[in-house]
């Protein structure tokens, strides 16, 4: 997926706009997983201004930190 930002922004806004509290689960094609995953994180932090905790079991902390360099991760808790 070349530029998934507009698709992710539109989909998340449409499906989550009326919810006050929620846990979001996304099903993503394996080929697009990393790109879409980072766009979802970016959307939640930068577009929605939602703080959060990101938990993953399949990526080491150093890898995740490197991947998130372009995001404003000030509101994201990354356990190390």
C-alpha cells in the first residue's frame, strides 16, 4: 500500500467517531501489517490526540522505537 494514511484516517474516523471509550482491534492483510499498524498508531496519537499504551509480543523494543521515530510518541507508553 503506497500511501495508507488517508485510508486509515478515514476508516478510523468513521468507525470510532461516536465512541467515548473503546479498545480497537484491526484485522490487516499480512503484506500491509507493518505500514497499517504504524498509521493506526500515528492516527491515534497525532490526529485524535489519544494517549495510550502499545503492547506487542512480536517486536523487540529497539525495533519498535526505531519504527516509531516519525511519530509524536510523547503520549505513548512504550515499556522497555
